[in-house]
C-alpha cells in the first residue's frame, strides 16, 4: 500500500454513523466510496470529497460500477435499525439486513477480502454484569436477529480467507466535533435524540418507557458511546485488518451504564428548556440492561476513549440539534 491512497467502500454513508465516519476517513486522507439508497440517509450529509453511488448496497449494477475501482476495505454500515419497526415489519429487516447482505458479500468477496461489519449489542442477553464478547447471545427483536444472522454468515465466509472485524455497537450518540454531521431523523426513537428534539422544539411532556425494570431506579440502563470514539475505533481497525489476517468480534462501548432516568435528569441540567417526564409502559423488544466490557478492543487496538463523558455526549447532541433546526434541515 506504499505510495497508494487506501480506497474504502462505505455502505450507508449518508446515514448518521456512516456520514460522521466518512468525515473522519477523509480527515485521515483515505479515498471514500459511498453507497446509500437515501431511504433514511441524506445526501447532504455525504462529504463532497466522497465518490457517491445512490442505490441499494446489494445492487449488482451499482457494485459493478464501484468495483471498477480498487477497493482495499469495506465498512458495512447500511441497515435498518429501529427495534419497534422491526417487530412490526420483520420481513423488511430480515430481507435488508441479512438476505441482501448475503448477496452483497458473495459479490464483493471476488474483489475485496477485508470487511468491517457494523453490528449491535442487542444480540446479547440482558445481564447485570458487564457484557463480554462471549456472553450469552439472545436477540429478542427482529432487528437484532437480522444482524446476528448476518454476522454468522460473514463468519462462515472465514474459510474463504476473508478478513473481518465485527463491531457490536452499544448506544451511539453525539455528533461530529465540528458539527459537520450527526443524526437526522423525522421519527426519533433513541433516548438522547428524542430528548434533544423535544427540548429544541419546546415540547414539554417527554415519555419514558418503563419504570418497573429490576434496576436501581426502575428504568432501563444503557452504555452510551460518542460517535467520534466509535469512528476512532474504526480508524484504528483499518490498518490492523489490512496488515494481517483478522477474524475478530469486539464490543464498542465504554463499560459504564446510565439509566434512562439518569440521562433524563442530566439532560435537564444541561438544557435551557426543562422537560417533564411522563411514564409509559415499556416498549416491546427493549431489554433491561446492556453495558459493555470493552477490555478486548482496548487491548487489541490500544484504544483510549476521548469522549467518555455523558455531559459531553449530551452537549454535542444538543448543539447538533440546534444547528439542524436553525438550518431547517429536512
């Protein structure tokens, strides 16, 4: 790879994490090729320096165009990710996240043997202890099930000498440090995004789903990781996967959990608009506790989190929400 810029194919690069990652990759002088069908992504979030292909990541027509170029590594971010929707539309999630990924991998395997696969911590069984990569797997919603089946299919390709790293994301929040990108959605379901939308739009009554979990304050507990730390993990993974044979699964989190109530109260202290909590019944498909043990990835990558602070994550998210409201982002 000496004297050659590394070419990276990023699927889902017009989405939240994908678009922030694209910014980070360009800042490190990679060439970035993006595929996104813009179903949930936004073309305005794709950096201008990226080579953009609009369409489905499993489209052989588009993939043939992409692979006219040398692709050194794939980062697969494209997926449907909403738990509630997956319960109502299981086939949609299995088709896109699993079946289309099979088509994608079978095609790309002919051209590129290096892949980083974005997965989810929701494949794990909820437990009170920190979750390790070998903890019990028990997906309780179709979204998690679809990602787990895709993981298993990728692992089965290992005998064909694919280098892979599967990253199981815990709850991702925050925005690019210079607010070049962040989460844009018309139907926010994730806690921190919902808090920001409600505060910026000055909607006072905020729904908290479930307060009778077996946790200290009765609300669900999650491990929140700043999107920029997640992108740094991927930046550290790229040279590892290009230099040697890799077949690894890693948790991407900080190893500290916060309850919904704790996040809500911290947000209210930081925000200039105070929200009022309204307790509703727990949502189907949500689990009680998901907090990572991140020792494995810290050791393998020598990764040191830079944004491991809930207040920092919340402030970043608020600033982004104010920016996109001011710009009337659609």
